[in-house]
C-alpha cells in the first residue's frame, strides 16, 4: 500500500529558526515611523515589543536558537505531518508528485501558534503582564490566546466587528483560552471612539483593529503588542514548517521543483519556502508561487 503520510519524530523538531535576512543580497528597508516619517529603530519599537523580539527583527544572524520552553510547547503538535496527495494527482492526471504540509493539527488549528508561542514566551521573560493584538477571521487571535494561556499572560483581542458577529465560535475559542475579545471599532480606544462617532455602524477593518491594539499597548506600561504576520521575527519563527518539510522530503528521496503557498501577510508562504529559498540561493533549481488575495 502506498504511504500517504510522511511523519517525523519529536526529536526532529528544529532546534533553530532560519533567518533569511542573513542570505538576502538586498535587505528590505526599515519601515517608516508614522509620525516622523523617518526609519523606525529599536527605540521606537521598545514601547510595544520586548527587546528579544526587536533583536530578532533586525538581526542578520542566520540561525536563531529556539528556547527550550518553546520547544516543549511545540512538541504538543510538532512535527506536523506531510502528505502525498495521491488522489489529487490522479484526478488531475498529472505526472507531478504533489505534497502538502498540514499545519491544522496545532491546538488553534493553523500555523499561527508557531509564532504566538515564542512571542508570548519572550514577553513573559520581559515581565509583560498583558498583550494586545488584532484579529480578522480569528486565527491569530485564537493562536495568541492559546499561547497566553500557556505562559500566564492576559490577552486582549480587537476582532474586526463583522467577523466578531459572523464567527462567534472563534470568539468562544479565544475566551475559552482566557482571552478578552472586543468588537472593533470599540469604545475602549481613542481611535475606536473617533471612528464610531463618525460612523456608529462601521463594520470594522483589520487596519482599524490594528490601530486599536497598538494604541492599547502604547498607552499601558504593562502591555505589549503582538503581530501574527509581516514582521521578520514572525517569518523566522514560521520556518519550522519548511525545515521540517526538508527532512520529510529527504525521507522519500524527493526535492520540490515548485513551492505554492497562499500569501497574505507572508508568514505561511515564508514559513514553508524560506529554507528552500536558501537552497536556491546556493544553486538549487526552484520556483516559488505566491497565491495572494485579490
């Protein structure tokens, strides 16, 4: 019988994250401060992030050690399985071999805990009592609420109002893990109140929820902010996916010609592809295809 699942043992969980900035010929420019329009530096970020994550954001070190406490939590669901999609191959009538890495076995049901767990850990180490964040459909909020319950940190989630109303099960999951969830825009922040004053029926947006979460963190000394995608420290945390995938393909003697991944803020696609992109930089043939929302 054909084997569908390619599994690794817990001892195969990566012990280091890969930082692609070490191998980029042209580094991305730093984001600009919204007030001064000047490049943001570590001091600007220290109001909402712990220094350990700021260091990961700017470092050009290739390998970052994963703390033992984080590895212990990862072992609840990692390594995640890789599957050979035999039926899809047959349905398409393709000679290609199709593999997919399944991250849905995590407690929150997505890849997001790969970064929410270390972010909660580093905030706990820095003495932070509470983390504020935003969520759209609820994946990131669920992942951070789960991580907060592990490390004993209060989590405040500003959830886009239309999703808050349409997806009560996501809110219930966050609250079950001890998180506090508000429909955004809310009356808890200055930015939220201004929006509601202009439009009481505003359905919310991810940008509005981000504004509220950042304002919450910036105006409370015991609170930091956490983001589930986009930033470099988030992307490097997600490389556990691709590092495991490399080992799994080695077990079956294969190597990808093409990597396809959905890409919103980049953490999913970066997680699976960055370790392979390092191989490409070193001479391997590979195409990476990002499937982005319209």
